[in-house]
């Protein structure tokens, strides 16, 4: 059987940010309130599209792997904030990176999306259908944010991460996975006024991201912890065998609760939510890149990752890292300059959200 080694990794972080102190200029809150409840200190706001974020992350991953984009067989994008729906956003990324022979598809499992996409690409390599894939997770979550509501405004950010998968004979890459969906309670986390169920000839009004924080907390901790247990059993491993835990960066309190439930020490947990907030599907992809950069992931590391998102989707994955933790080549791909601050970028949306609030 073929295995799907991770041979390249890359990320794209928008330059503009909004600090907690700046958020307090938009809604009634402060740094202490946000930090104690979420662990977030800042979040990034993109001045470019989801496709552009994804393109830069993919180019970094491809150069890191030292491969030619023309040799890629599959481009798969995990996102719930696509630049376009028809045609899909992955097709634009395929064009941008020059992967002219690759299939291109979008997938949406919200915050669980990267692990879902990683499983889908790995399965095709294991089946012998393809040899090389680039798996990307990219989000512009600030597009959904209701800047008039504190619970929404403080949590989300933008960004992208990507990995290259290549077929190999030795066991590494995604070696165990468990995915699922608890659809009975899907309404506790959803976007309003969005989709083809709406009558486009009638006034629709703005979309709004609605969620029940306490219920999500309970389900996220339970779902991700149990999925990790299932994957460990599947892979015939114990938690002592795991070198690094890379959880979805939704909320520091959720991460700490999972860490406590699984009894994983601090030094084994990758956390970067303070800098980026919740970037949905992109959190794990970005965190994997930074875990390598920081030396947390070493050659042959055993990695456990878990996510929970709208749907309610959930996933856990056991990833065996390969030999290499340094790029073969460093990409010079960058975003165009941003002339505005984070607050200036969101100012029109802030005004629209506040104007739409009941007086």
C-alpha cells in the first residue's frame, strides 16, 4: 500500500491585524474580558480574497517540497468562505499555482475541513489513483463577522495553510483518522441568510454567524477527546506515544479542557490562538507549519490533531511526520502590500453591521 507523506508545508498570514484594545473601539469589551474567555490577543484581517491567501500558502508548500506544480495531481481546498462557488475556488488556485494537470475541488466541513480534506487526498494516494496532492485550508472568517456583536467580533480571523502530500512506500503521513457529524444539533452553529434555499428576488438582509457558546464548548471537548481516543485505538498507540498535539484553535479554554481530559503536558501542545484567533479550517494547517518552524515537530514525530466545527462536524487524525523538517526551497510568494490598518479594512462592515442592528 502507498502512504501519503507530508513533504511540504506553507502558510499565508495577512499583514493587517486588530488587537483586543482595537476591538474595544468597535464593541463594548476589553482586553481582559477577551483574553480570559478566549485566549485571543489579536486577529488578522485579509485585504485579499480567500483564493489569494490559499495561493500563497500553496506556493510555499510546493517550494518547500521541492516539486514542480505541473506534477500535482490534485488541488483540494478546505474552506467555508470560498471566493466563488461556481466555478469553485480550487480551480482558481490551480490556475494561480500552475498545476495545469491537477483535478481541483473545494470541500466544506467548517472548522474540521482541513482534516477532512487531508483524509480525502490521502485516500486517493493510498488507492494508487494519484501520486501528489496539495491540501489547502484558507478562510476569510472576518467576512462573516457581525461587528455589532461582541461574541462574534472577538473570535475570528483570516489566514491560510497548506501541505503537499506525496506517495511513498514507508509508513508516514496520515495513518489513522476518525471523522463524523452530529447533525441533530447543527443549528447551534450556523450562518443565517445564506444559500440557495433563499428567494433571491426578495430582500434577504445581511448574513450573520450565530452560535451557542456553552453548548459548543461541551460538544467540542467531548467530541474531539473521544475522537482522539478512537484514533489511538485504531493506530494501536497510547497518549505516551504522541509527541505533539495540534488541536483546532477555536478557544484557549477548549484547548486546555481537551489537554486536561487527554492528560497531555503543556510542552506537547501547539497553541497559537493568541496571535490569530479562530481561522476555522485554516487553524490546524497554520499550526502545523508553525509547530515545524518552532521545532515542536521533529523528524518522525507522532502528531495527534483534532477539530470540531459547524454541522456539527468533528475529526481526529494521527499523523506520522517524515524525515525532513526543513524546506528544500523557500518560496518568495507574498501578498500584495496592504495600505490600510485592520480597523480601516473592517470600517465599512462595522458601519453596516451597526446600522442593521435594531434601534
